[in-house]
C-alpha cells in the first residue's frame, strides 16, 4: 500500500476507500437461515469471476426486512471476494447492476457502496489491485486467506476529478474491449487445439470396434499391475524413514510437477509404494473431467513413493510404458474414464477395481513403437502451438495490467484542471453528505428511543397499582411468633 506515496496529477487526490465508500462484510450463513418465510436470493464468492458476475447458481436464505435493509445490493455496488483458499483470488471484484431483484450478499464477499464518484472507475482500480496481487499479499489466515473490511477501508485509492473518472472509464472500455477480443480468440484457439489433440489420440488408439485383428483385446488389469498409493496419516508426518511422495497435485497430463513434493514416513512399506521409471500414474480423485489424468514417472525425483490420490500402472513385458501412456491419454480425452467415476463430496473417484476393467489394446511391440513415435511427433507440434498461445495470453495480461497502471497514474487521458472540479472538492462533498446522513440516522434513532420511552411510561401509568405491602420489619432485637398453618 505504498502507492499512496506516489505523486498524482494536478486535481487528483489520494484517499482511502473508506473515505469514498461504505465497506461492509456480508451476512454469515447459518443453518437457522436455511428456511423461513422471508427467503431472499444472495450472492457469494462463487458468483464473482474475473470477467464479472456469474449468476447461474444463486442460493437463497432467510433475511428479515431489517436484515435485508442492511445486506441488500443496490445498482452501482461493487462486491469483492473477502476470502479464498488461494490468495490470488482475494479481492476479485464485480459490479452489481441490479441483475436480481431484492438480492443480498454473504460474508464471503465485501460490499463497496460509493458515496460519490464513478463506480466503474473504482471497479477497474480494485480489479487492478487484485490482479497485481495487492489484496492477496495483504491477506491473513492459514488455508483460507481473508482480507477483512477494516483493511479494505484503509486501502489507498487515487481519486481523479469526477469528469476525468468518466473519461478514464470510456478510454479503458475501448481499449479493454480489444484485449477482451484477443482473450476470446485465444480461448477459442485452445478449444480447437484440444479437439485436435483428441483427434490425434483417437487416430493412434481408435475405438474398440475399430481395433485391427493383430491387436490383442484385453483390459487394463490384464495389461499390467494396478495399485492404489498409500493413505496419508498425521502419525506419518514424522519418522525415521521419511521419503518423498507424489500426490494428485504433482501429476498433470504427460507431466510430473516436482516443484512441491511432500515427505512422510514409509517405514516397512517403502518397497511396496516405491516408483520405478516407466510407471504410469493416474489421478484417482479429481474433478470428473480430470479423473485418470496420466503421466509417466521417469525417475525424477529419485526414491519417491506415491499416495492414494494416485493409481499406479506398471506394464507387463509386452506393453511399452509409452504405449500405456498413449492409451490412458486417449481414454482421458475420449471421456472413457468419466464413465467409470463415482462422485463423493463433489470429488470424482476412479477406483483401482474400475480402472482394471477398462479396455486396453495391445498391438505387437513394433507397431507400438511406430505409433508412439508418430503420435509423439504430432502431439509435439500441438504442444508448440499451445506454448505460443500461452505466450500470447501472458502478453495480453501484461498489456492489460500496463494499461490499467497507466490509467491510474493519470497518463491515459489528458487532465483539464481549468474545467474539472478538483478531487478534493469531491471528497469534501462526500464527507459532508456522509456526516449529514449520519446525523439524520442518529436523529431517527433518538426519535425512536424517545417514542419507546413514552410508550413505556404510558404503559406504566395505565397499569393497576401494586397490592399493598405488609410491613414485617420489627424493632431491633424484637422477635415475634408468626402463626403457622398445617393441613391435616
């Protein structure tokens, strides 16, 4: 947040977000709110994307009228992700334009309600901060990263004159539209590339009905040994035989990522779970379209095991590991593994038993080698195209961030200090209007309390007098006997 020290153009001013807006955390979800006679729609972090709002899955919970007055969204409100498992997703903003009537928001979101200024200008600025990792770096928490309303209120924002805010938004809209068009073209190119990759794999390993007569028709369980990795347990986080292991987070299609390899104790069982070069690892638990995603272990890192988030396939002698990888990649792209998955707690699983029953063709070894070489060359061409798309996407993102940085430093559109109202005047007006609104709220609260007190006094005046009180106090030291009544 050192940006507040940067020099701004004439007519601009630094402020905190709390100076220009009310920042509020949403309503906490609770089982007691899951039903009631005042069910209202609400949005949550899952409804906010980098490209804007995603309202295809909007939940409902019970909000009283008073609660709805506090948490209802108004057109022009900005909502931001307050928390996420990924710090890079925290602060991701979107603009609410009244898309759903009487809609509220949950406490995974923060609402920014401006007291003055152009909402789209502040939306762009907050998006810029979030995309650059500013909010992510300011989060707290372990596992779940939180931003917090108080921290967001103190966040510095460069405030141009209102007229210049509008000019900046207009210029950004034009330029961003071009970058968005490039992004859409890249997304379509990726879809086309995925279709080409699938076609190449299906050409190498066709459907079972088209297998040549020289190919042996068998199953995965007959073509090699299928084993599930070792379960993790807190007791094994430390021990005398700590060994590195691979998990689902390390296994991508045709690639093992070794940047984050964990370790645990494998005393007495390492031999069973040790990987050998040529072993094929498949994701056992993943999102449905990624279950069975395969990669070959090629000996790096050395002396490594695997956990039960992965399945290991070790080919029999007449099946080349490269051919097995090709078959599994083909099944992944053809959706074959998806037919075998079972869903538990939103996670798809491919058990070893179901994998063993998946069809597996075994051509003669020479034909396996030829198909591996031919397909590897064709896929390498597609991989080269994908790397070019990645570079183009990276360049587009850099241009977008540079354009936004240019805009919020006052270098995108010209200033007009002779005609534009200075930002200081805008901030002063927001402050005055906010103080007047607060004074009005206090007056309403005082009037409500006074009315309540009057009603209370009137109620007391209309109440019947209390029954007479019998004096039972006696002079000091005097005792008296009170009559006792017994029922016989």
